[in-house]
C-alpha cells in the first residue's frame, strides 16, 4: 500500500516534469476536483439505489467508477498539498467532530442534520 505522502510526492514529480505547477493553484485544483466529482456522479446518476450498490459488478461501469474516484482522490491530495493541509490529520479531526455532533444514541437510524457545534 502506498501512503498519502508517497502519492503526494509522485503527483508533485508528475506535475514538475510537465511544468504544470503554475496551473496547480488552489482555485484550479478545486475546480478540477469538482469536475471530477461531477464525472463520478454522472456514472451513478440514473441508477436506482440497488443498481448503484452493484455498479462494481459490471466490468465496464466499475472501471469507469474506479477511474473517476481515483481522479477525485488524486485532485484532493493535490489540493491539500497546495494548501499545506495534512489530510490524515484533517480527516481524524473531522471524525472526532462528527462523533461529538452526532451522538450514536440520538442519531441512530436518523438522517437528520445535527446543529453546528458551539
């Protein structure tokens, strides 16, 4: 398994070899990320919930979903890198925040949104 740090270094080298650094601003990377998220969404858009749960059973559709999800992941890594955000630390912080906001007993089986933390 490759670490996020390893992927970050590889993405930096990939962009540097092509002299793309000047294009990789936070704004541009966020826009690219949004575009890729839209492409992922398009792969699932008209599927029923059941079909979307089985999308990986279809070799062609599964390959497209896998590729789009990888694009989303890679742009997320590049955006975090450009902003100096440690993704693993940010993810742990977010999980802890959600644990405080969404008490397991009070929110079990519920899709309602919790109020913001004070």
